[in-house]
């Protein structure tokens, strides 16, 4: 499928759990498309920390015209 963000921003993504394959989208399949999306949040997982991304944990498709902004969390 296709997810079009239309330039909007999704804020508050918080990827801190243990495990792998984490992202706003856990998997994007071969025909999947994520486009024109801005994402803001925290990525600081525990555990094996394999296949982690702010937009996609695993991507076999297309991510285009997207950004990820890290939000610093102190304390």
C-alpha cells in the first residue's frame, strides 16, 4: 500500500522498547511506499537493537521525501 503524509509531521514517536524491527512502520513490504512525511521523536531502544529506524524498522519498499527529527530527552 501507499501512505502519503502530504507534508504533515507525526510527533511523539517513542521507540525505547526492547527488541528489533521497530519504527513508525515496523515493516514496509516490496510494493509499499511512504512519501512526503515528517516524523519527530525518540529512538533509543534496548535489547538487540537490530533493524531500528524512525520511519521503518525494515524497509523493502520505497521511502521518499521523508524526514526524521530526533527529539532530545534529558534526564
